[in-house]
C-alpha cells in the first residue's frame, strides 16, 4: 500500500535497511543505541532493522563498550564475508581485475598486459572473462556469491534498454561497442550477477569520494591522468558523479593532432602518451620497447636526476610545458564548476606526483578567475593505482545498498502471467 508521498511499506523498509547498512559501513562499529541518532530512526525501527540484517547475515557483533551505569552495549559492523564484488580497470597498459569482500578488502587480483593493439574488443572481453574466473578460483568464491562486476572503461558509456552498456571510445577505436552484451554472451557467470559498466574517470571519482581525498566535499572534480586525461564531476545535483570528456577540450586552435582525430585537444598536450611523444620529437630518448609507465619513469629521472647529475633540458622543458597545459585545463574546470577540491589520480598523475603538483597549482591559479581559484584545493588522490578498480567495485556495492542489502531476485522462467503482460503493455514508455 502506498502512502500520500507514493512510498510503500516495502520502500520504507528498504530505505531503513539502507540507512543502517551505510552508517555501519562508513562509521561502524556502532551500538544499536548510537544507530538511532546516527540514522534518525526510532529505537524500535533500529531494533527491527538490525534483527533483519543479522538474520540475513549482513551484520555481525564486533565487541562491546561500557554504557553509563548499565549493561555493556554490543557493537555491530558489516560482515565482510556477506558479499563479494569484482572491480575491473580497462586501462591504457593493462586490464586489472580485483575481487573484494563487502568491506572492499582485496581477496585476489589478476592482470593482463595490453599492447598497442590491445584494444581489440575480443581481446578485452577475453581478458575480463578469464580474469574474473581466475580471481574467483584463487579465492575459492562461488560465482553466484557475487553482488556484481563493475568495469571502468575509456570513453562514453551509453546505457541502452536492449543492449545494456554500449561504449563509444573514439580514442581507442571503439564505435558503439556493446560491451555488456558481449560479456554476457561469453560469460561463465549466472544471469543474476549483473555487470556495471561506466567511464574509468567516474569510477576513480566514486572511489575518491567514498574513501579518499573527496570525503566530505559537496563539489569536487577528480582527474584521471594516464595515457590520456579525463575527469569526473561530483556536485549535489550529480552526487554519484558524471564523467566529462575534459581531455578533448580544445586548448590550442590548429594544435597537435589528438588521438581522437581532432586538433588541439588538452589530451594532445597533457596525456602521458603525448608527453612522451613530444620528448621524442624534441630529441629525447625514451627506452626502446618500454611501456609508457617505464618510459615516463625514465623521463622523470632524466629531468630530475639524482644529486649531482645534470638534468636533460629537453625532458625538463616538456614536463614544465605539460604542467602549464594541465594547470590551464584545470582552470577551465575551476571556472565552469567552482569545485571545493580537485584531486589528481591515474598512474601518470601519481607517478609525476608531488614534484609536478606545485607548478600545476601555480598555473591553474594564474589562468582561473580569482574568486573560485581562492576557494579550491588541488591535491593528489589518496587511493593509489588501484583506485579505478576499487571505484568499479563500488558500483555493484552502491546498488546493493540502494536495494537495502537485498540481492536481485532471479528472473522468472517462462512467459509472464497474462496479468503482468497486460500491465507492461499499458505502462508508458
């Protein structure tokens, strides 16, 4: 039965379960007494919800604390083994697959290196499929225990009603690739285990906002700086984050050719791939046959040699110019969205690290409008190179919380009953 606001008793129970689960997840362990004011629920509602969640195996006792003159209060926490998620990062140099328990402790991982031809769709699908099977086998987890598989990919992700997640990855040669459909058709997972596919910058942003440098911020931008660059915008209106194709903002008319095909994109100047190309074009010598991460390490060592060494002036000049382009690109984000915080993650961003950050901050401030520039902080992300996989695993976890900690019901076998078919035909589309 629905109330005046359209919410049913089932909706209310789900919302109460969600409130208790999330509070214990982020701030636990807590006692039942503490959960009341923390969630805004009455003591009776807390007792009922906790009893349900304990019966479902989602909560467990975590010791006790003394109370004021009464019996010790039992502490509760989310049970780590009550659910499992897989996070996948389809990156520029490798596909990384990690299995987590419900508290996002890593249980197993697998990696598949990518070559320049590695973005072949069949190769990626095979890496994901085999990596998922490998981590489940390593940890001894049955596939039907998964809450879902989250996947971060380059490009724009379109969620369609008939084909699921479709990826438009212009820089990697993917044109409307039905990734979810391809994974499902070759998957060894049960149909009840969903795929959650989104842009890698968004999954990075999700991780930093939940557990990293974005916690507590209402307006933030999380930058993914790898072979290319991307960003995730988080505002009160877009609290789960929205990927923005920041790397394809034009920063120089008739400038360098970007890998997307356009001229003058930020990514053609600020991504690690272009950075290394410019070093090579100016006479630098990246290690032959090295991957981008190794080559960038060599470039940094050349520009900033050990004590007593002479810096490579070409490497140093290219890095300084890149810092200016990156700062100018951040100034656009500052002017457009006026964030409280900007966090820089991704393997290249973390590798350039604190040595690079002061120059980026200085250029961002000089190019941005004074008022928003004075209010923003620019720092490195706190979650390291695994942030995209952690954020990808958060996608099924967030869905699990939103459903009050209940797994999706299996799809009914056979045709729907006549009454349901009639209702579906009458529903607006």
